[in-house]
C-alpha cells in the first residue's frame, strides 16, 4: 500500500491529535505530547496559521506519521524558510515511504508559500533520520544551543 500524506487545516483536530499520539509513541515522550494538549481553539488557530504546517502520514485510514513545521519570515530579504520541527513515523510503519511522502507534500506546500529552503535538525546517533535527510537534502554540520528565556525555564533534553 502506497503511503499518503495530507496537509491538515482548520477543523482537522482529530487528525492533529493523532499526530500528537504518533510523536508521543515514536519519541517515547507522553508527557510532552499527551499530558497537556492545547484546547481545540488553540489548535484550530495554529492549523489556520500561515506560519505553521502539519502533515499527517497515512497507511490506509490510519495516521502512522506526522510532521510539524514552522515558516520563519526573514529580515534580510522578502522570503521565508521552513523548519521541520518534528517528524515521526510509528515503528511498525518505518522504511515504507511514509516520511518521504510527508516531506514531498511539505515541498509542495513550501513552493505554494514561496519558501526558499526547508531545513531540519537531526541528532547524532539518530541514524534513521540522518539517512532520510541525507537522501533528500544537503548535510551541514552545525552546533545547536538551547538558551532558557529566564532562570529556571525548562530546556529541551533536560
């Protein structure tokens, strides 16, 4: 069965919450993705926004993958970048083209919105993500830093 990817929009809350469940399972992080989910109003506002993209990856009727990305308007030129913030596929459905289908859908969305580059971060040791992104793009080795906005603020990974 060929994987299908669909860009979510206003009102597609059930599908978006299924993506959150995919992230929780794939990243083994129920606290972040399931314990304090936003209200329907908040999610609808996000899904209707021009600065956010959510894509569901399907196997048949089931959501088995998800992608969340943000458009960042640039200041040096009138253009924007698109950052893939989270991308995951349930383990039983990996290596079947779901992630590639979601990224191909994202490329179409990006072209429609005038995006000049899509970028993503992969962690050292995440060989599956590194292999996927190497297949689809050009690798740059960079360092990433999390800076808390105020003392005691939670940081990712900690």
